């Protein structure tokens, strides 16, 4: 009987530990989901505020530094995209794919 009690006791402890772990994981997952939703809402608010400031509906004096930061980062992204586009056109397709080169019709 002691073997059955021992196994039953251990099984109960393991089941309790697993249940507690699943509960902690669920709570952590819900917390992260709510944090992501909050970040998404803040991003949407920021985008809307940025648009309203540029439309002249909302005065941007109070957030002028933040608007300047956004515009500076936007300029960096635009410059990086232009540099990448310029670099993409500078490769030699015939050297990379010689089988696609047009043959000389002579």
C-alpha cells in the first residue's frame, strides 16, 4: 500500500505543480497581450496626433521635440530606402545569372 500512496502523493504534487505553472503562463500571456494592445493603442494615438499636427488642427508646440524626432527618423528611413534602391540597380544581372544573358545573334 505504501508504494501506491507514494505514487499517488507524487502524482498529486506533480499535477499541482503543472496546474500552477499553466496558471502562471496564462496570466503572463494575458499580461503580454494587454501590453501589446496598449502599445498598439499608443502608436495609433501618436500617428493620429502627428497627422493632426501636420494638418494644423492641433497645435504642435507642446510636442515639437517629439515631432522633430519623428521627422528625423523618417528622413533616416527614407535615405536608407533610397540607398538600398540605388544599390539594387547597381548589380550586374548577367554576371550573377550568365544563363540569362542574351546570346549574340551573329
